[in-house]
């Protein structure tokens, strides 16, 4: 049931296309959507019944904004921009990068060939993606030998080593004609597009000759090279006579969840496939799929194919206009079969995951809700926990872990080296350390306009709680709930405390909420202790290096950064040390001093 405030805003909605931004109690944007008709779409959230994640979304909405656009296409583009800017909790959020390498021919006067995981709009040629990183690298090395471009930095005034080896066209000492580069690039393109028959025959002949001459190492190298070519250029059997690079999207929808399968067709072969699984939080699942596709290609690490095949229910024209490539639905033949196969795979993945999802939500979201409910707090998503570590006040550090819906979010873990203003009383140390880390963490979030957590947990008792609340409320004007995680004399999680007097909060020790509290406390303690050990180790190593004659601050920094431990420096050779720019005499002194 919408509040009176929302009812008034709903009555003023226009019959126009645009985007809407849903907000929670903390004025955080938790969902961004697009609509051909804002009035009908936004009202549907509050005038219809919902289940699952949509129900949770609606329960959190206390306000919304709308932005009118001129066309549906503008609404599509604006939605993607807003999702990337605000990263709303209930929207599909895709990680950067495909995790697979591409072979790249650079767009330069003297081009090079290289391996990259980052796709840029820089006029270069990109081939891939390839599933085997090592095979892609070895294939690139093969191409550098057979069809050389530039291997050196260029303009050296003399032929480089690669030129003498026949692996550089000579940009090191001469101006290579552009037509010479283009001839090589065309050969590389034909090779990477699957025209490898002649090359494989030549390698096979050389391998057999080497084996007949008892040159077994050379024969093994050639055998491996044939394998690498198979792994990159001929990984799969040809599935059609059409070499058009295309991506095929299949999907399956059930119980408010969507499963998506993407097939990457390159050189007329199925080179790779990837899958995504996400909850649908609107009554328009095909629009969610459209948003997913646009986000998928709006990331810097995904290169657009020449054609995309999508389900017939999508708006082909809008997608094609935005992506600026043909967007089609196959109606017959092998392409239709491949899309049906993608749909089938999507269904299998979703059915396989349902039981795990039900169990997972009970153990994570349900567990988190138990903690928030026990504290008398509204529904939320993010818990951040802090712990300190030091030895009698020396080398103090603090660590923070983040849990989203009961799951560790390691991307947002943080480590802090503290100034460590040592006091005479242990409680004063803990209070000072807490004030410093809370001040640093949330000042930064405010400065960067980042979302704030729904709950802060301090490992410790009333001292840490009060210090955290003092900084939040009196310095930063923030009123984030702060609770304490107390351990018993066996250093195990005992209870949760909350409120001005640090009153115990009841949580059933056999409940999922209590188990989650244990996991959070154990995780933040582990993270803090590990960081403290690393810091102490580096400090001890630095102190040891200070006693060695001839090792100044710059040399110490080089050694610490490169090796990180005394054991690794001990095992390093003189050549390893000299490779850092350290003289032979000083390197010998270091080796003798740390034995």
C-alpha cells in the first residue's frame, strides 16, 4: 500500500517515456527503470501484488524520481547511464571484463601484435575472445615469427635483436612502408579468421622431418604449436559456412528469475559461451533482458560482433539503433538451432540453481534480516564490520569487511594502517583506533558520494561502540546504527550488544542469524590479524635492512616492494638483486648480511 506522499506523486505522473529512480528510507537509489509510459509503469509497482525480490523492492520504496525523455531509445540510453552511475542494489550489475584474452593488432604507424583483456575504441583489430590464455599467447608468438610487424620500441638508430631474428620489420632503424605492414596484417587476419590449412600442413611436415632426424625437442615444440593453433583458431568444429562474427542470446524465465546464455560464434565456430542468472524485479522481463544486453556491450572489455541474434520478443529496432549493428531473430537453419540450444542451456542452469538459491537465501538474506530485526532496524542490505590488531600498541592496524545480503563482498574489504597514538590505558587505545578508522572510512564515503551501510558492527564492546557513534554523529552528522560483537572467555562469539548502555540483544545461538554473526566476527578478525602479520613482517624486514651498510632508503623500498620477505631475499641470486638496479658490491653485502 503506497503512502500518502507516494499517492500524491503517482497522481502527477505523465503519460510519457522516461526513467524512474526508486529510493529507500536513506534516500539511496535502489532501483532504476525505464518505461514507454511512466504513469502506467510506476503505478504498477504499488497497485499490483508481487512476490520474491519485487516484493522486497516495493517494501523498501519510500520515494521516487522520474526523468522524461523524448523517445524510447533515449530512455534506454539514460537507464544504462543511471545504472552505471548509481549501481542500484536491485538492478542487474555486471562485473567489468570478460575474463578472456583477445589478440590485438594496434592502430599505430608501426603496428604491433599483442595480448589484451581490455577492448578499446582505438581503431585496432581485435580477435577473440579465446578461452585458453596460454594458447593465445603462444599463437601470438608464432604469428610474430611468421608474420612479423614491430617487436621493438622503434627508432633505435640500429637494427634490434628481433630484426636479426626475423621477427621485426625494422622500425628500429628504418621507415617501414605502410603497404608492407598492411600485407602482413592481411595475412594475420586471414590466419586468425580460420585460414590455417597451409600453415598447419607446413608445421606438420617440419614436425615429421624433425622426428625422423631424431630432433625430438624440436618436434615436440612444433606439435605444441599445432595444439595452440587448434586451441585458439580451430577450437570447435565448423558450425556453418558463414564467417560472420555473431553473438547469440538465449533465455529462460521462471519463478521471477531469468537465466541467460550467450554463445560467441567466431570463425564459424562456437568459441565460447557464458551464462548469467538474475532475479527480475519488474513485470516486463523482456525489457530487463534488453537492459542486460545493452549493459553487456557497454562495458569496456566486450567487443561488439558484426551481428547479434536475440529472442523475437525484444525491440530489435531500438537495440540496433543503440548498438549500431544488426539485431535479428533467426527463423530457420543452423542459427535457429543454436538459439534453441542456448534457450535449453539457460533452462537447465536455472532449474539446477533453484534449490541452491532457496537454501542460500535462507542462510544469507534471512540470516541478515534476523540480525536487523533483533536490533529493531528496518530491512537493509549492507553490514560493515571493523576489528583492530596490534601488540602492546605497536604497529596498530584496522580492517573492515563488508557483507551484502549476508554474503562477504571482498571487493569492498579495506585495510588501514593506524597512526597509533598510544595511551596508557588499553581502552583509550581501542577508542582512539576506532575513532581514526571510522573517521577515515566514512569521510571518504561521504566525499565520494558512495552509499552508506545499513549497520556497523564493532568487534569489541561498549568502548568501540561509543567511539564509533561519537565520530559518526558529532563529526560527520551520520546516524548509522552501531552494534558490538562480544566474545566469551574462549574467544568465541557470545552475543550482540546495542543501544546507549550496550544492552545484550537476544539471538538464538542455533539460528542462522547467530551463525552469520559468527561468520562476520571470524572474518573481520582473520582479515585484521593477517594484515597485522604482513605489516609486522615488512617492518621487521625494513629494520633488518637498515643495519646493512650501503642499503639506503631507495634500495630498501625496492627490496621490500619486489621480494616482500626475508626468506625470498635469501633465496634470490645476485643476478636477481642486480636486476633491481643494485650494484654487485651492495648485492654481495646484502647476501652476506642476511645469511
